[in-house]
C-alpha cells in the first residue's frame, strides 16, 4: 500500500556488457557479477533484469545469489539450461538458490534473466496494479478512477 512510483529510462542509459563468444548482456536492473549496473536500482526485491543476446554455440554464465529467485525467458532461438532444451517462447524457473546460471545457445538466441528477492507475501495483480488480495486490486482501480493517486 505504498505510494505508486514510475521510472523511465531510454536505451542509451542501459549498459551493454560484452562477454566471451559474442555474448551481449544489456543490463536493465541490478548489477552483473562483472560490475555492469543498470539504471533501475534499489527497491525491496533487489531486482536483476538482464537482456542477453547469445550467438549459436555461445555460453552465458552468471552467479545467482542464494537469496534471489530467478527465471529465464527465451524469446528468440533455442538454448540449453541444465541440459534441458528450451525453445522460444519458453520460461524456466531456476532450482537451487545460489547456483550459477549457465545458458548455452543452440542457435542464435535472445533471452531474459529476471531475478529478485521473494517478498514473502501473497500477490494479486490485474493490469498495472499489484497488491496482496483481489479486493485490494479492486480498491486500487477505484482509487485510480476517482483520481486519488
């Protein structure tokens, strides 16, 4: 029930980290293990949002801190994660916390790495509103319609 906030950053504000094998990592939020930091920072969940481009045969590896939950969303091409093939459009939720994420591209691929600290609360959402219950979401819509925020 905090005050709403909004941040907007153009692509020129997002660093692109070059890695071995032609891998490119655009950092939108958080920081990579190699130090590139995106413009979106702070917040309660310590968000990481990486947009990765990997040519065929490339390998992307990034440690995942044990207090973060993470997923990979493949939106172009095909990759292998933990020996399992993932085609676009696919999503993999990572297993053991604190492991190193390793993604190997089978063909030219693009994927997102999204991670953050779990909030430990129920989540209900609709449209742009994220609350703890459906009733709170409905109240947020009513507040919006009545100009209360």
